């Protein structure tokens, strides 16, 4: 009796963690200020400075010694 062959499943690559401030979107809300008192009138989308718009969490900083 022949053995039953199973179809190969695609290998899943390493998963990267999502960025915390933008939750993986790459954009964060930036307040829009107007007037002399700089009152906030709304928000617009801005690039996330934590991941620079990629949506992936940056690698841990290895240049600094642990505190």
C-alpha cells in the first residue's frame, strides 16, 4: 500500500512586532494649532517617529550599556 502524500505548507517567515505608538499603521495624529493662544482645532496624520512610517517595532538599542 502506498503512503499518502500531504501537500507542503508554505513556511511562515519571522513575524515582526508592531510599533507601539502607531499600532502598526505608520501614522499618528498630530494636533493642529491656530491663533495667538495656539488653541487646538483638530488633528491631521503625521509620520510615526518611533518606526519612521514602517509600522514595525524598531530593534532594541544595543549601543548603550544596560542601566
